[in-house]
């Protein structure tokens, strides 16, 4: 994930490139600017809308600087799995980022609402996450014909690991350290004994005013 200086740069860039969102019929004045937050999203990169937003999560602060290097994993276990940033490691459900840092989990599920999102490239769009239907499914959609790829921050790689067989078989100790840093847009490496799920990372730079309290 991005470092603190990178996060500040993301705000400046995003503010510079934001354009009127007329296609979505949304007044940008109704959005509250926030320090960068990060959505972990699962969908076809070419999709402009879809289902299952209940499987998406949110990091309210950049998890990269709060991460623990793979080289420090043993020490993390020795101190009870509590990271210096005061989050708790879960051996049944753990995350890595592109530099080989063990990250805290995002908060699940992503709250319904409207988010101003960017991949820190050319596109800024409104992501609308709908309330769950009777089956628990949450629809999502992007404004201005933007695709998920358009608002994915390619340099931020993120994957979730869980035991494929026994819990003890899936460990950050098995992660191939030579595979890091992972190049922008490339999949995260497999880890022996683990199931892996890659997530796209979207940068949130604003939320609809009426939804602002749900993302704090």
C-alpha cells in the first residue's frame, strides 16, 4: 500500500483531476472530502456494475504503514499476534500487500452509500453501493461508464489468505519473500498451504455528505 507521503499526494492529484460528474446526476458539492481510505473490491475489472458488494471491505486508514514485514512474523507471534499498530493477526484469515507486509483486515462489509473513488490515474467516479436485498446481496455501480479497472490503484496489490487444509499449514512463514515487491497489476504470489483471493484496491477521496458518518 501507499506510504503516508503517497497518501497525501493522492489527495492532491485527485483534487486536481476531479471533473463534473454530470452523467451520474451527482453534485460534487454534496460530497465530503476525506483523507484517503481504501476499498478492497471483488469484481470483473471490466465491469461497470454488479452484485456482491457485501464481499467488499474498507480500510479507513492506509494499512501499508501499519503492516508487519514478513521477516518480523515470528516476533509478531511471540507477542501474541498484536502488531505495533495495535491490530490483531488472525492465522485463519490474513492479508499481504505488494511489499510483503502483513496487513490488518479491512472492515467488512462495505457500508451502503456513495463514494468518490479513483485509481490515482485519470478517472474519478462515484461508486454507489446499495443496501442489501432480501437475500443479503448488495448491488454496486460506477458513474460515467467507468470500469472497476479505471478506478483500481494498480500499484496497490492486496490478497487474502486462508487455510487450504489445516490451519497450521497456512502461514506467512511460507510466503516466498523473493516474490516481493509485486509489480503493479500483477497477481499476488501463492503461499503453500493457503487459499488466496486477490482484491482490487480503490482509493476513496470523498463520501456523500449523508453517508460521511458511516465511513469514519
